[in-house]
């Protein structure tokens, strides 16, 4: 199987390294300093188990890389439209695209049924750019459960976890899903195959919806956020709004916000990916998380005053920071 990983940051770089070292024909689409570093030194993954280096083909030109059996879209959600516009040369007649984006992905409501069937969210895919380039028929849905960062180009630091949940949007157990599962497991990933990948995507969003933006807004680590009674209460109110939306669209969540935050608190003083992006001056995955939730809430008639406040404050903070 030929696989191209689009985006060689923390998650994409970790996956690409595992694939390459397992013997899979692996390439990465990267740019600038990241591309130079990978070409010169390979992909370096640092963890408590030591440092592993992988040699992969790297280019900033999809035409040079050519058609693949699978493409793993591992960019941040705010970069997905740009990546989709140039993805064409990677796509052969049967190429599948594994989506690992945080938040609500562009394909979420295609073939889902319910009150949002077929809706394309402006917060996620304005103008339908991604959906035109990558129709749901190509998509394998996915959501990643691991903690990693990229302290410098071509270097990935993995802290914990190596989990990924994948599934067909039409909920079938397809041959292509089975083949991708096997390759990812050979690469060292703990793969869970889901019969309802949308529920898994929504559940992860529900967990990230509040702590991520609050961390970017305040600079606080997760433990500081959840140890503050007032902030934790605010987060749980926003999560209840998202939980009600999930129930209406067909992604019910059985846990309470208090239960979910208790699990997150056990992870300790970690810095969320959104906090890392904010501190590095990068754009934030805010629209695919909070923006999408408030847009869906308006469609299904669930008021979202807490999510709106969180979205507005974090967006303003990012705007001010970018202007400095």
C-alpha cells in the first residue's frame, strides 16, 4: 500500500514515522522548514522509550508524489481547505482518505440522516471547498487519541497514547477499511474499528470543546482549568449544550460533563494542542470545535450561550494576539 501523509506535524509525523519503519511505502506532503528537515534528517520521534528516526519521501508537490492507495489528512482543521485544493494528484480512482481532523469534519452530515442530513457547515468548510475535492465516498473517518508535540521541524515528541479510531461513514465493514486497519496496526498504532465513527468524533469534540479554547485564552494547563470551580462550572455548562445538540443529531453521550472532566483531570498538567498553537502564534482550530457546535445548535434549535461566549472570547484573544 502506498500512503501519503498530508501534514507532518505532531500527529502526522508520528503516523508517517510508524508506517515507514514498518515497511510501508510512505511519503509526506510538507512545506518550508519541515520539508527541509525531513529531507536532510528524516522524521525523528522522541518518547520515553527513546528516539526513532524514519526515512520517508517528502515533497511540497502532490504531482511529484503521485497517486496513492491511501491519503492520511493530518493537518489542523483550519488548514484542511488549503490542503484539499492541491490534493488531486494524490487521488487515484480508488484512493481512500483517512480524516484525522479535530472537531466536526466536512463529511460529517453526508449520509448521516436526521435533521442535519447533507448540511455543509460554513464554520468547517466555507464554500464547500473540501467536500468538492474529497467527497464522502473516499472518506474513512478517524479520530486520534494521543498526546504529542512538534518542538521543531521534523521532530515529534510523543508523551502518551497511540490510539486511533477509524470507521466507514456508511458504517460498513469494507475491504478497504480492513486493509487500512492492518497497515496502521503494523505501524504500531492501537486501532479501534468503529461501527459508528460519527459518535466517536462527536465524543472527542465534546471532551476538547472547552478545555482547549480556555487553555488558549488563559494560558492555563488542563489541571489549572479543572481545579478552578468557577471555570470548571463554565466548561460543564458549555458541555451540556453540546451534549443536547449531540442527542438531537444522533450522537448521544451517556456521560455527564463532571464524569468526563474527572477523567481529563487525571491526565495532569498537560498543555493542550490549542495552547501550544496559541503560544507559537499559529491559527487555532476554533471554528471546527466551538464554531461548528454553535452553528449546528442554531440548525437544531439548541441555544448555546456558553459556547458562544467561549467562542467569542477565544476568537477575540487570537485576533488581538495576531495583531501584536
